[in-house]
C-alpha cells in the first residue's frame, strides 16, 4: 500500500504505516511536498509496486488540496503506460 500525505499528515501517515507493519502490511509513505516538481514516475512506481493500492491523506482547507489531482494524475499515467 502507498500512503501519500503532505504537511502535517506525514506524521499520521508514518504512524499508520508503523501500526500496519505490526500487522504484517507493507506500506510506503510518500511526502509529495519534498520533491518539486512532483515526481510523477516515482509516485507511479510506488503505486505499481503496491499493487495499485493508494491512500491520499490531507488535513487542510479544500482550496489547497492535492487529493483530487494526485489520483487523477496517477490514473492518466497508468493508462498511458498500458
């Protein structure tokens, strides 16, 4: 599973990953705010490596959200690579 979280949600994503690891679930956590421009290929590789399982986490006002564009971007990248 890949969890993408930015800003304050990275800490929560890391805590969730640690809890899931205790149950035997492998999780990758990506903070898209650490790479500019966004690493499209890196995100795509992470989602592919986790069998298409993606969780996008955010905690702020809707005006600054990335949860809609990010899954859309990954969907387009995946379809283009077929």
